[in-house]
C-alpha cells in the first residue's frame, strides 16, 4: 500500500512537472511573438486628438470662433441645427486663407499663428494646429475662404479624406461648415445631451467670447427644422474701450450686473487686473456669472476661481457664488496656456502673486463700496407685494373731468354736520408722533438728517427688529440685528489684525505623522501659518510637532485641521482653512454680541446705528451674506398705490 502511494505520488509529481514545463514553453512562445511598434495613420491620430479638443458641439463652436477672432474678423455669424449635432456653420469677414494654404490648414500641427517655436510667447487663441484636422476626422468639414488678394477656394474633409481644391465665388473671409458631428466616431454621440442643452452650451461659449471682444459683432441662429430663430445678437460697440466693454457686459449679462458691481483696477509686479465685481448681495446659486479672462482668453483656472471664492468668503454663504467679470493681463511669458488642448487651463509662473492680487483687489473694491447693497433686493421685495394694477384708475383716484361727471349737491347741503366733522379731522395737526420706544420725533431735525445721509433718518421701529428710515427719495428698512452683527464683526477683525492672533502653548505638544511630501508642503507655509497662530516644525523624518495653536479655537482636533490644510494645499496650492476657522469664531462672537431681535431702540440709538453703517465697509450684508437693509424708492412705492 505504501509503495502504491509513493508511486502515485511520484506520478503526480511528474505530471505536475510536465504541466509546468508546458507553461514555460507556452510563455516562451508568447514572448517570442513580440509586438511590433507601428506609426498610427493620420486618420487615427486626428480622431485621438479630436477626443481631447472636441468634447461636444460647443467645443467645435469655440474653436471655430477663436479662429475667426485670430483672423481679424469684425462680424461673426454662427448657424446651428439640432444643437450643433447635424450642422455648425461659422461665417466671418476675417483675412481668410489662400488656396495653397487650405491643404495645410487641415493637416496636423500646421498653423500661421505661431511665429516661432517659442511656446511661452503666445498672443493668439490658436497655436497647436489641431482644431480643423480634428473636426475633419470625426465629421464632414467644408471650408470656403477668400484671402485678401487671392481667389476664393473650397475644400472638403470627410472623416479624414481630403478632397481637391475647387474655385468658388465668395467675399473676403471664411465660411466653415461642419455637418454630422461625430458620425465617424458614433460612440461619442451617445454621450451628448439633448439638443436644448447643447444649444445652451453653445450660447454660453458665444456670450463669454463676446464679452472679451466688444468691437466684434456676434450672432447665433438656430435653423433647425427649416426655422430661423435668433438666439443671440450683439452689434459691435463704439466709443472708448472701457465704455465699450461696459456696454457689451450690460447687453450680455444684463444692466443689473453693471448697476450692482464695483469697478476693479489693480496692478502688482507683472500683472494687471481690471473688470467688475458684483456686490455680495447680488450673488447667485451657481458660477454661471463668473467670467475670467487671461489676455482676453476665457479660462477656468482653479487658482483664479479659488482666489475669487476666497475674496468673497467673508460675505457669502457657502451655497452662494459671486458674479464677476475679470480681465488679467500679463506678458505671455508669465503664463503657460499649453497645459491642455482645450486651452481652458493655464499655469502661472508666479501663482502666489496672482492669487494675492485678485483677493486684495476684490476686497478693496468691496470695501470702497461701503454700505452699498444690491438694488435687485428692492425689486424682489416690490415684486413680492406687487398688486394687480388692472383696476380702473377711478378706484385709486377719481379724475374730475368729462369722463367722470360729478353731480354736486345744492349749496345749502354743503355744511352738514357730517362734513363739518370731516373738515375737523382733515385740518387736525399731528405735531408729535410717538414712537414704540416712547420717544418723540423732532421732524425738523429728522428732515435735515434725511437729506444729509445716504441711509437717511430713523422714523421708527416695527416688530422690535426693523428700523424704518427716510431719505429724500426713498424708504429704508434696516434689519437691526444683521446690521449690528456686521459692525461688531468688522470691529473684532480690526482688533485682531492690530494685535495679531493670540496663541496658546500646548501643555503636551501634538505630534502628527505625515508623508514626506505633506511635511514639505506644511513647512513651505510655515510663516503664513505662524501669522494665523499655528506654530509647527519638523519632528523626525515622518512627523511634525505642533507647539502652539490660536487661542480662539480653544480645545479642538489639531490633526483634523492639519489634514484639511493639506487638502487645500494639494488642490489649490494655498490654504485659507485656519483663517476661516478663526473668522468663523469671530463671526459667532459678533452674532452673540450684537443687538438682538426684540430689543427696542430709541431714536438716538437707531440713528447711531445708521451712521455707523454708512462708514463701515461691507455693511450692506451680514456675516452670513444676507442683506442688512432694503431701500425702496418713493416712485416705486407710489406705483404700488397707483399714484403714477
């Protein structure tokens, strides 16, 4: 029995060895069949590039319009059908192309915009030479063009197949027509949204580019199903550049943005910043009203977006977003636009300078705005109480004219007892008006205050929370708690800035283990963290030790704060987490220490609050982003009562 077992074991060992040998031989055969590196054909290369450059119809529109702008066009017309899926046609009056340039224009990495091989001195939109060949690789592309001193010509590219050049009749400029987008790569069609959504994205792209170029007229038409719908149309603006830009923004974004924004002009080192930033009370629920440009190129750069968010962090709730139109200008050598084929991302040589410039410029502009609050708040308030003015005018005030004949009673009945009582009431004088606090209003003094100060003079208090003030041409309603909360908060921040952040020494220093890269990031920000009250240093190779923390934070989880700071540093290269925690505590202290709702104020207290609001920056909104007051114009109030 034992020998059988051994022989069986021997047999099994031999069998296993045979299988192993076979596997080795098979593996050797696989390795001997070495893959051969081959050059991809032009069509495959263009389709790969198209996957990066052309994401959706709006991407194609963006590339074509940018080509028109680079060509010096002054009029750009965009026709689309079915959300750009079946047709995109861009017509311009630019410099056009010569017939000999047409074949090069649809070949990869051929461009007339890069004057040298220096990729850090780019002053045009295009420079990669990928847009047209990418479009021709995934759709049916037709180009009609006429140069300044050459004849017009036509070229067609169908899924990468280039046709012969044909002579045509055409005015100077170019007509680029794109049909059946992504028909050569049908898988991409499955990822497109509805026609309406794609059309909205195209509209956004055109609006964004039109803001940066007020001297160019833009027109967008939807010609789906043999219809002609004009979706967007702005003529070229005239006048000085600043005034032209202002007019273009008011046409594209609405006049209310201009009315409720502050002008920005700032300069630091090699960068210039200009544009408009909206008041915090003009915020939105998304980033749709954030337009940022670098050398007139629309971008979505995380450093700039983060800087805008940081600049408004003290004035907006977390679910609200500011509205801005910012233009950053610099020498092309200080910014790299060759980060991604879409050219929406950039990389700065001095990101810290750019971030600091944006934050300081926005906060300075908002501080100069003082107590200003968005006028749209008053419009919303009036809209909420708007009455139906469809009643006849006679219901409000009867016109004593031919339309409304009045039968007067005989003269003997004019002095009835009832009419005498009415006359007495009508002639009664109210020399003193008693306020809810028991004080009396000096009408002469209040009239003088109304004309001297922007927020006018306090006339009374209702519901122990809202101050009613009167100016020469409006009525102001102030939320006393929200207003005083902002005033106290600004005082606390000013005191902390003057005396620096008070630090507390930890009885037992906190040791936090981190990776070497995280430690390096923290050490680079060591000085900045010290200003906010956090003292740390390296502790061995894989840890940092925390000696002191801001006293305001009290007893908190130090490790959690450090990890949050590292997350911000990895995402944006800067961290405002510690400062946000400190200001959050100051905000809570201001909230608890301000005038509470339900407290009655006398006349002097109400006017003192109004005067302090007028001289305190950012007093138009509380710490949570809510407005502190609403101003209702007298003409709007009269309209509510049918007086106009």
